C-alpha cells in the first residue's frame, strides 16, 4: 500500500475504473441506451434484476428522480437485496437451478420487453438461466457483468457458460475478480469493493443515453421528477397515469 491515504487510494481506483468504462464501453453504452429507447418507443416495458449486492444497482434505476418511470424491478424472493435472513441464503439461492425460469414464468415480462440482468461474476445459475429463459420468451437481454470472471473462474451453471454468453448486449464493468481495490501488509484480505459505484454509474450513463435518444426522436422521455421539488408529485402522477399499464411497482 502506498503512502497515500486509503480513502484517496480507493477514490482514485474508482475514478480509474469509471474512466475505463467511459472510454472502453462507449459503444456498448450507446447500443444499450438505444435498445432501451427503442423498447420504450415500441410500447415495451423495462425491467432490471440483480442478486445480492448487484441488486443495489438494479434498485438504483427504479422509481427515482431523473430516472425512467418505466424501469421496473424484477424481484426474486430472497435473492434481491441483502435483507434476507440468514444472509447466506441469498447467495445459496443464486445457485439453485430452475428458480429463474419459475420467476420469469410468473412475472409480467413478455416478448418485446427489455431486461437488464446485473451480476458481477455472471457465473451463478440464477443470472445465466434468467438470460436463457428471458430470450426464449422474446425478451431483449442486456447483461451487466465483469467479463474477467469468465476467464478467471469456473461457471456454476450446468452449461458451463456465463451471463455474458446469453445476452443481446453486454456491458463490462471492468471490476477485477474478487471486487476489492485495496491491499495492506497488515490486512490478510483485499478490501474496498468498487462494483456498486461503477455499475451504478455505468447504468445511469445508459439511462442518460436512452432519455436523450428518445428526445432526439421527438418522444418525451417518461422521466420522474423529485417529489421534494415543487410540482414534482403532480408531474409524476401525470407520467404514471400516462404509462400506468407499463409500471408495476405501484401495485
């Protein structure tokens, strides 16, 4: 570890990753943003899924000021978030075969929709099966993952494949295997994960692209405003009424 304070080291590492994503994923970000704009314009619905800590980036897209009102969270009981008790159960559910298909078959997803699947490793059965089954249903699948895991770890899906192998488009977060940016001579394990920071920023870049693309086509993006600014609630009520049949987090 260098003489620089650990806080500064971590922030520098996160900034470096963000710069890599900006420069190396620019074409992919544009393609995903365009796909989401196409989906909105063509009457489709938008969904996001992430398990464990990957769910944080998915939740960051749903029902928030400045975000697309049509983005819905695809929930898998016990796997979305870290509030499940005991916590290791969430990790165990990611390795259960058949769970993703059961969830999708009982979800609102249909052909013409778009699904963002966020999985840092992309190696577990749940995200791989979800991508496979969603595409079989005619859903456009965008994988948000660290591609490095596919060459440095083994798949936990029966096919031996990873999330990235079953997507229409892939966004690579560039996160190193293990998701820890710092080491210290007196600390026995690496620490300071950056995946949440980078993945959330990557996805907000996609949302910005989608909103701008719609506007440039003459379509008003279905954006939400902050409820803490004057007129925000009235604005959101109008958007939700207009797009109510494509918003599922109100019921």
